[in-house]
C-alpha cells in the first residue's frame, strides 16, 4: 500500500514530535508543513524537528498552497486554546477542502457528543462538504480517559465508579507562555487564571466524563467541578520559570459526573512544580509522574501509567510524544472512516503503525 500523504500543521511542543514521526515512518509521507513564526518559514522540515537529513519539504504559512496539495490527512497541532475562533476557521477550511484531520488542538473537541450544537454542526458540515473525518485527541484529555478505563472495565462484573487522574509534575514542562499562564503557575493564588474561570475545567475535561458515561450506558444528572491551588513554600526555578514564594506552585481539579445522585465518573488533575508540594494530594507510587485509572466495582482495579524516556528525557516530553503519537497512529483509521466527527471509540482498534 502506498504511504498516506500527510501535512504537518504546527511545529511546537507536540508538532515537532509529530513531524519527526511522519518523516521517520514508512507508512506516512510528509507532503507539507505549516509554520507560523517567520523564523521557521522556508526551513526544511527536518531542521524543525532535529533530524539531519533534509526532506525537501519546507515550512510555509501559505494556507492556500497547503490546501492545494494532494494530501490524505493533516496532523494539526497548532496552539488552539489561545485562538479558538481562528482554529475553528482553519479546521473547517481544511476539512471542507477534502483533507482528513487528526488534531490535538482545542481539547474540548475530544468528544463531539459534549459539544454545543453550533460548534458540532459547523464542523460536521465541513466534514460533509469535504467528505472528511476529524479526530481530536491527545494523552489527557484523550487516551488516558477513553480506551484505557474502558479496557480496565472489561474485567469487571459491575462498575460503580471510574476516576481518571493526571498526576504530573510540570516542573520540567517548558510551556510557561501557555500552560503556565492558564494554570496560573508562579502567579498569586487568587490570580484569575483561565483554568479557574467557572465552567472552564468542565469545558476541557467534561468530554471524558460524558464519553465514559455514554460508553457505560449511564445517564449523567449533572457535572460538578472543584479546584484548589497551593503556594510555593520558597522561591525556586522550574522550566515554567521562576516561582516566587507564596505564588501558585501546585494545582488540582476534579470534574465529576453525577449518576443517580452519586459521584460516578471523575476526570482529575494534580499538577505540581515540585513533588514535595501538596503531600496530601495524590501522586503515583514511588512519587512518580503519570496517570492513574481507578475502576471501582466488582472487582476493583487500579492502573498506573508512567510516561518515560529511556534516554533520560523528562516525563513531560514523553507525554508530549505520547500526545503526538496518539493522533499519528490514528491516521490510517481516520482516513478510512466515513465522514464526520469521531472519537477513538468510533474507530477500529488502532495502535503503533509502520514500526
Ligand atoms: N490532549 C492532550 O493531551 C494535549 C497535550 C498537549 C497539547 N495539547 C493541545 O495541542 C495543541 C498544541 O499544543 P503545543 O503545546 O504543541 O502548542 P505550542 O507549542 O504552544 O504551539 C504550537 C504551534 O502553534 C503555532 N501558533 C502559535 N500562535 C499561532 C497563530 N497565531 N497562528 C498560527 N499558528 C500559531 C506555533 O507555530 P510556530 O512555532 O510556527 O510559531 C506553535 O509552534 C494545543 O491546543 C494544546 O492544548 C493537547
């Protein structure tokens, strides 16, 4: 089978790993790269993701030229949440132009069933026009909260509740401009960080709760949210920048679906800039960073997943690579799917390809 032709759109934290993955894989062929910053435009794709052998594909910000390419799929990893309207416009334009999309951007798109009618309708119309399919995913929200808890639940006679948690130290996550700002790291505890606007965590993570409820055949009464921040005990430095004593150094939130009057499905985050902050908050066994999936019922199961790089790289980078590969590995299934908005549960089982 000839390789699927892919455009990589965005070469940031996630995109550089997606780009490297596309170049290296025999079942995918890189045909275009979109970059935004002038410093990247005109440079070979290999250079933008740390590979030495030029690909002959250079980065461009010429959207018309990219849409005119003969491509099966766009791997879209542009910063979405800080430019929601523009991102929606781009996604619709690409889909309507006949190119399937696998995307990490706009995490609230992970579950189309959780979207408002206008957003879902607009994207669905673009898919219909182009005969194309959109999958939005990543590691969390995404992979840790869709197939993983459901695979665990395959071993239960009865499930009473599910809790999916990201328990990650963000101290090595070099994303101060976006994640740092949105979570309020290094800012006063009462800073109006975007994540703590009423409804914001539900907007981002409620899709997981709805997806699991639908998969289990449960009806949600409502979704509740709660969050908390903790201060730095003293001033210290992280990849997020300098954190002054007393400013935000740890953040936790729960987004909980209520079923039959009781908490039944929770998507949670605990993100610290140092492992010793918030000693009473959950952390993986051995004080490590990663994901915990707790399925309570008969019997109950707890699963812990640690993203790691065997070359000594940080778990944060392992998580970014995981997000990129979650969408790249879905490309063949997405290209073969009927037009529309899909989640991984709508696709045949997919896993690493071309290896
Ligand atoms: N669900 C998950 O697990 C998960 C995990 C990680 C990320 N995400 C999501 O994936 C997306 C990408 O994340 P990231 O950390 O890779 O983002 P990022 O590095 O902050 O940004 C990605 C790229 O967006 C481009 N960009 C920034 N402003 C732009 C603009 N005004 N117009 C066009 N392009 C622009 C930049 O291109 P240039 O470099 O060319 O300037 C940048 O490289 C985000 O929406 C994020 O929320 C999801």
